[in-house]
């Protein structure tokens, strides 16, 4: 029997042609220029936070402040919690020729440079309240920049790019944190006010250089749907799109996940370095294990998690990272219960325990951040990307803000191990939400339709 001719138009005895086999659709690629732009913008946003958690607490400790007062300084992060109040402005008002997001990124970065310069000049002569006022101003400028940069990420990243994009964003932010914490600690001593001058000056220079990226960025024109939302045509408004975040089926479960996933980290993170300092480790040992080793582990977790999401899917990545983060906080409980006497020596065994627990906690923390931020970006509409995504990030940090402020008081009343235990159990509680999140489509990777209630 002759072999049938596979070309179209030919056939066998039936006279019917055989369709050629379909080739599998190619895997969509990632636009690396997008990732480069987001890398620079998120990197400079990490500098002030790295300074706040990696350098400033040691400075205040050497100035004689109690643990409760040091953790109270987290009040300066209030602008990051309230930024949702002015985030809708970034979706609605912009200069079309300049670009929807550049209209906000460039002015906020310029204001951030000015506030850092002012802090460098004035901070050494101020008391604690004065320093907090300056840091609040710095955070106000940085938070406004973050609104626009988050909106830019929502606009640029496609469905298949979102996991890798959030890995890059988180990794870049962590690099900035390393620079603001370990980098500053290596360059400037926290024992002297002159060190604070150097920290603020160097951060101002870094942000000024990073402004070159948005200056040369050419944004695509805002799509028609954005203009309709901006002008309120066709019944589509920014306000309606913002509220659609809460009317989707399963919204309550999703918002509970956003709140709880950050709670444990917010309790534990302000305590790590103070605990180790009080336990007998030197500043150099803390810098190596936490600011360098820990931050590098966080960076690794952030960098690889996007590929983990692509490989395992959003649901599996969520379960693995939540479990890992909760168990790592319980590792700090074991450290406090069994290694505290050793740390007061400290010997090789105690330091190895610190390194093991610190690296694990930072690794899974970086991964969990990417997973949660990917899920949040999945849930928003680009017509109001800044407003919706900013609101979610404010909720993400809101509960954590309050817990971070009182974490020192928890230690004073109950001790470090109890505080770390509360952190671990609160994170593990997120595992009970995974089933409902899956049923309501939050692990699908698809953005909801504006009119959808499912």
C-alpha cells in the first residue's frame, strides 16, 4: 500500500486530506528589558528599609535606647500603610506626553533625594523624635515612588512573566536592603552620629543615579480602557475597579491570606539582631550571619521562586513557602531555648546554629514574599493597577506594622522564644486558607474580569 501523501490537497482512497500535525505552541518568552527597568527601581527602594532594619537599630542600641523604644521606631513606616489613600491619583492623573507612570516616578524620586540630603544634614543633631520625623518624610517619598513603580510592573508584566517578574523585583529589593544594611554597616560605624551622615548621603547619591532609568524610559501609550477609567466614560471608573477587588467571590479568604502571610515575619524580623546582640554575638558576627549571609539567602529565595512557581504552580509554591516560613520561626524558638547559654560563650556550635536558622528563615522568607506578591498582582486590574495593588500591599503590611511595634513589648513580657513561637504559628495558619483560595481561582494566574463575581 502506498504511503499517503501528507501534503494538503492530496488524499487516500477516501479523497479526504489529512491535516498536518500541530506543533506545540512555543513557551512565551520574557522581555528582559522590563526586568532590567524594574530591577533598578526596586533596588533603590530597598536601601532605606535595609538601613532601618540593619543599621539604625544598632545605632539606637549604642545610644542607650531600650528594645521597646527601638521597635517603636517602626512608626516611621506609616506612609507605607497609608499610601493607598493617594494611590488612585496615580491611576487617574498624569501627563500623557511624559507617561502614565513616569509622571509620578520622576517627581517622587527627586523628592526622595532631597529628603535624604536633608536627613544627612540634620539627623546627627536631633533627638529620637526628630530622627523619626525625618525618616517618616523619607518613607513618604519612597512610598509614593513605590505606588508608581508597582503600577508600572502591573502594566508591563504579562501573565506568564508575573512570577519571574516578582522574583526579580523582590531580589532587587533585597539587594537594596543588603546595601542599606550590611553595606552601610561595613562602611559606617553605628557607634557615632557621623555614621548616619554617611548612610544618608550615600543613599541620596544612589537614588539620584537611578533616576536615569525613568528619564530614558519610553512608556507605551495608555490603553483605551485606562483612558475610559480615567475619564469615567462607559460606566467604568477607577473607584468601581478598585471596589471590584472586594466583590469577587472568595475575597474575604484572599484578604485574610494577605494579612496573615506577613504577620509572623513582622513579629520576628525586628527582634533577630537585637536578640543576637543581647545573647553575646558581636556586631561583626551579626553582620555576617544576618545582614550578609541572611540577606544573600533571601536574595536567593527571591530570585529562584519565580521559576519554582513556573515549575510547580502557584498552589504548591504557596503551601511549600508558608510551611517553610512558619517552621523557620519555630527554629528561632529552639535557638532561644537550647542555644542561648552557648551563645553567651559563644562557641562554634552556637554560631553554627545561628547560621543554620538564619539562612533557612531568610531563604523561605524571600520565597514567600514572591509567591504572595505574585498572587496579589494576579488579582488586580491594570485600569487601576496602582490603586488596587497598593491597597493590597498596605493590607499586607498593615497587620505586620502593628505587630512589629509591639514585638519588643512581647519580648519584655514573655521572652524571645515565645515571641518567635507566636510568629511561627501565625504564619502556619495560612495553610488552612489554601483550599478556599484554589476553589475561587486565586491560584489560576489569570486576572479577573471587571464584571466577574467568581
